[in-house]
């Protein structure tokens, strides 16, 4: 490879420049962020076609993209999830895919807790009513009296559990890697169903896989206790959004805090009629100045390692 023509393209707004040492190595840089959640497959085929390294976010990188970009030598996924990349095709075509896991857990957990508090104490709903000229005096549940079920105890779920434990909540967890049993922080269950049954707060913190797609379904949510609130900071496809919105309209789910959706940006016509205690975020849980700095440093390190290996 001619290092004088090594080119990096970034398709996400957070990574907008190379580190100075990469520039000194002669690496060139292009910046084409998406105006939405990410570029689609057709856009990515054009954007990546002349570059050797791609730094991506939630953009679609399917087989057609990979086959259309023969110069591509490395994909760096800014973030933990790689479900938007066809990993099988990448492996077959010899394009390594690396990511930046473990850097966003605290910030995503912070938002999960904020969404939960907003739902339980109807903070956003009350704010809207006050702005409309009302002075509501509704009664809410004590946050500390609730039982939480956390699906997935990786970096995010584990931090959610730690935060909730400071409030004194009873915490139930499910994770395929977590053996059933009682710890100082939680009780782990062997199945999703056992974990969620009777819980008041359901936190979806699972990665998107074939096994987790749609796992938070109507039946699972109907098994929750009263009141019932659903928080999703994982991937939109982990939760059956239609089921959730239907249950909200039926009065069986009392509120939800969602950072992710099955279709992004969210289509407003999909919202339930009874959306007063539905708190929405724009797939933005990890987007803090501190997490961006950590992730960008990691991306620079991954690119630097690749460049130095090519020089040897």
C-alpha cells in the first residue's frame, strides 16, 4: 500500500479530524457526516469507494457496500455495536472490523436513569402541562419503592444496576453470561421471563443479536408489575415498538423512556395516542464531550496501529 495515498473517511459528526501524528504520517482525511442517524447502503457505496479506512457510526455497511469498495482495508465502528455491519461479508472479503467498546457505559447508564426518573415521577409530562397553563398535582410512585429488571449487564447494564442500588431498589438481572444467583447488588435469573415478571422498571441494555431481536415483546411487558415503565437504551429492534405503544394506549404500561427506535429518525405518526408519559431521546445516550474524547482517542489509536503495521 502506498502510504502517501492512505485515506480515511469519517461518516459521523463526532469524529471530524485526525490526530496530528496521523496527519504527519501523511494520512489524508475526508468528512461526510449524515444528517440523520446514518447513511444508507447506497450512500455508503459512493462515500467509501475511494478510501482505505472508514470510521463509521450507525451507517449501513452491508455486503453491497463492501463489494463496491475494493480499496477498503479497515472499518472502525465508533461505538460498541457492530449490528449495522455485515460481519460475515467483511470477513469473507478480508476487511477487518474493529470497534470501541467499554467507553460509553457510564454515560448511557446516566441517560437510562434520567429517563426512568422522568417516567416514574412524570417530570416531562408535568413540565408540558405547566407550560400549557395548568398546575398539575398528580400523585406518583416513589422511585425507591420499585423493582427493576435489567436485561443485559455489560458496561451499560452493570452501571445502571450500580446507580439503582444507591437508591435502594430491588434489582433483578438477566444476561446469558451471568449465572443465576444472588450477589450484593442483584439477583440474576436464568431466563428473561423470570427476570421481568413482577418488575416495575424494565431496562433494555442488550446488544442486538438474532436472539435478542424483539425479545421485549407484548407478553414480556404484560408480565410486569404495577406500575410498569420500559426504558430502552440498547437498540430499537430489541423492543417490539408496536407492542409497547399499544400497551401504553391500553393503559397497561404507565410510561416509557426511549433513546432508540426501530426506524430512525422516529416517525411521529407511530406514537401512541396516550403519549403524555413517553419520554424520547434521539439515539444520543453516549454523546457527551467526555465520551467523544475517549472514543476519538481510541479510533486514532486503532488507525495508528493499522498504519504502522502497513509500514513494517
